C-alpha cells in the first residue's frame, strides 16, 4: 500500500513526503531541541561552577543534538550516554592537564592604612581603612605609633596584615 503524500511548508520551502516521515522528523527535531537546550544550560552552569565536568555534559548534549540529523529520535538518548561515557576520559585528562586558575590579586594589598590604636602587649593594631576600622597585626618592620601609616601586605578574614616603616 502506498502512503499518502503530505505537502507542508517548512522554513519557507515546500516539503513533500509521506505522513509517517513528517511526524518522525518533527519528533526528531523536538528531541534535538531538547538536547540543544540541555547543552546550553549545562554550559552556562559550567561557567558559573567551574567544575569542568559539566563541560563534558554540555559537549555530549550538543553532539547529540547534532547527531539528530543522522539518527532517529529513539537513538538520541543512547547517543547521549555514549557521548558522555566517551568524553569522560577526555574531561578527566584535560582537567588534570590544564593549569589551575589563578586567583585575582587582592586589591587591598599595597594600600596605605592609618593606625588609630596600638596594643603593644597583644601585638594588635586598629587601623582606619576605607572609612572603617580594622583589626591588624604587624608582620614586619617596626611598630607604628598612633597616626602613622602602614602598608597592607595581606588579609585573612577580617584581619589585615601590615608592614610598618623599615
């Protein structure tokens, strides 16, 4: 028996094919879009998390979406799993080979603070910096007096590390 011909408009053109082919292609297209969206969501999540594993999931989903042009929709979830398993060694290898991300330099290091209080026995200082008072410790140099300046050499939590005048 010959299947009925279906004429439909797609992307500005005319498509002539049988009804079952049209439905299959529409289903394929829907599944391809699903994997494309999954890939984009995984890529955006990877940019925010920097775990690098989601990059493999994103690549697998995007490859699955592209393979939908050649595979039926029924095979796309299996293709996704194959791509995920296939990309796992690549992701593990790249994750260990790529250089670790360097942290940004602390913008407070090198800035000048004004000493507002000195506690000689505890070695702690209270300094004025950016309009607020901070606890500080002297790492090197001689202990500054009240009203003198010191330079920030580091910061841990809410404690500034300072270098006094040499």
